[in-house]
């Protein structure tokens, strides 16, 4: 969980899974490739960065609370590796009247994460369309079944074995308040579950009806 603290040189906190989880490793590599340049230029100040064992949301909340305390509440942004960890961070921010003031990211486009975006407590989530993944997997399976040479020309290093694994890498989609509707239109979440109760009005504002 990295974060940004202080302005105009923000630093921050990050919550992520164990480094043996390749998804978390790739997530960290991605944000480091952008943020390290910001740190080197002194545009941002690096805040605390800590892994969360087993994607444990309760532990993520405890870790972030410690981060917030150790920085004197001066965290201006949080990169969370998924929406569950992001929600744990948001819960701590709410206790400190900081929700909606500190940007929090997420991943997976869960109902909870999307609701947090609609409420203004989470700035975005990463959406990986199941249909796109299924189509890519089906194409690969059919090619292999026919004995055809796979056109996979990308590899990803397994953090445990160190082995380069042939991979099909798809481009995810960044979801903000203005395009939450896209996730509903894809059928990934239903309008009924997303727009229940107090979120009905927020959905209407976002064009989800």
C-alpha cells in the first residue's frame, strides 16, 4: 500500500498483497514505473509502502491506520491493490474525516468499490472484463487443441520459481465515476445490486438507470 504525503511534494501509502502473489508483483511494478520518476524528480515524496498478508482487509485497515499515525495524518493518496483493501483504507479515512479528501485507488470493479466511487470516497478502480479474458483464453485453447503454434510472444516471470511463463496480456480499463456505467452495461455487476438503497440516487446521477 503506497501513499503520497504532503504537498506540493505528495507522498503516500500503499496496500498490496504478498510479493509471492504475481498479480500484486505486476501491480507494484506498474505503479513503481511511474511513481519512481516522480520521487526522483522530487515532485512527489514517497510515503509508507507495505504488503498485506493474504489480501486480509482487516489487517489492511490496521496497517493503514499505523501509516496514517506515523505520518501525522499527512497522506495525500493511497494505491490499494484491490477494492477490498481500498475499502479498508476508506473506513480508516472516514474515522478521521478524511474520506473523499484523500484519493484511494482499487482494482477488480467490485460492487463495493464501484459504490465507493459513486460516493466520492474512491477515485477509481481497475476493471478487467471477464468476456475479454474468456475470449482470449478460448482462442488460445482452440489453437492449442488444433496443434497450432500459439501466437503468445509475451512472458511473465513467476516470482516463486523465477520461470518465464508465456502469457496473453490484455489491457484493463480504468473506471471513474463518469464511466461506472460501462461495468453495468457489460453485465459484470447488475444495476440492482449496485444501485440498492442510498445508491439509487447516485446511480441516477451517473446515468445508470
